[in-house]
C-alpha cells in the first residue's frame, strides 16, 4: 500500500503543477481509491454553492446510482459523514436497513456490502465526501482508514487548487479588462479633445453624458467613438 500511496502523491504533485481538469482527476481518484483499499467501487460528492452535497464522480454506473440516490433523498453514509464531519465506516449495510432502507437496498443490489465515508476538508470546513465500497463485510482496518484519509486530502487539494487557479484566472481577466477599458477610454477622449477642441475633463464628461443618454456602458461608447459610429453629446462639452 505504501508504494501505491507514493504513486498517488506523485501524480497529485505533478497534476497541480500543470493545467488539469478537476472532474477528470476526481474520477481518477476513485480508481486510486479502489486500488489502495482493495475496494469494488468509489464515489465522490462535493458541496455546491447552496451548501448541499452534489454528485461529482463515480467509479462505475452502480456506484453512480447509489450516489445519485443519496443526492436525491439527502441521506446515507455520505451525508452522515458530511453532517458530522467525521469518517463513517459500515462493515455491513444490512445494519442500515432500518435507518436508511432504500440506501441499504441499493448498495446491496449493486453487490456491495461495506462502505467507508471520509470527509474532504479545506479551510476548516467539509467540502465533500469520498465513499469507498467493498463487496465483503470485513472490518475497515487502521491501514484502510489511513489510506482513505490521504485520498480525501488529495481530493480536497485538487478542488482547492483548481478553485484558486480559477479565481486567479478570473482576477487576471478582470485586471486586463480594466487595462483595456482604460486604453479605450483614453483613445476616445483624445479623439473628442481633437475634434471638439475641449479639455481632457470635458472630453470625459462628453463620454459620460453620451453613455447615460444612450444607455450604454462607458467603454462601449468609447469604442463607438473610436470607430466613428456614434454622435456624442457635445452640447455639454463646456461648463
């Protein structure tokens, strides 16, 4: 198991240094989970914008059906591990027949018997849960629990890093948009100053007034001035 964990960590560190698809890596993480814990299936659910768990990845269609059922009825091992923010191991799902009869039935129908729900934590809160399923009803060992904790940490790392990269990308786009807008407005002011023989401040006032009267954004009016496709509000160029 130690070699498998090292391979998982090498893949994680290699992935975060390059562009990656979080969804694809989460699906690969379900495969790693099955290898590391000698499991028969795995699924991942993540917290959505409404603060509720939603399906994110599954190793196969049978686990997909189990996870979607949990998402629909909002109960099961995954949701319980999420609500309590602690690992929840079940050796035999028949023990859950009274608490979650439909969930227990679906797990058994898929030929699975035991499940280990492990919270994924980041920034001091639970952001998701990874569920690992086995066909047998053997106890989850300390080594299994340790491996599941590593897998959950890697999964959380994928999500957090992807979110930070997206936030940085969005910020970069916003900054570039601000720079582009500044340049466009500057060009438009120069054109108005030359054409209307007004000052820098008066040129900006003409742009602003035209923007209000035409119900267009200032940068859009500036582009139209550059393209010479709009008549500006020159009646307010001087105070």
